[in-house]
């Protein structure tokens, strides 16, 4: 199974997005499809970066 290419956005500057992207890449490399799906869901649920940042999101949680 191949992963579709990811778009580069301003999200690349977000610590949380980078952490999730690394976790996704690691899971795919290890063949852990369950964790890879979890990472994709968390990335999809992560707030858009076009609006104001949530004050409670410090970028440290996945």
C-alpha cells in the first residue's frame, strides 16, 4: 500500500504536525498499519492553520 503525496502547507511549521508526520512515517516504515491509520486520523482532526491558534494547544501533544 502506498501513501498519497502530502501537500506542503504552513502546517509544516507546526510542532504538532511535524510530530504526527514523523510518527506516521515511522509507523509506515515499520509496517504498523494500525498506528499509521491512527496518525492519519489525528492529522485530519488537527485544526486548520488558517485561523487563530487554540490557546490550549502548545504543540506538544499528538
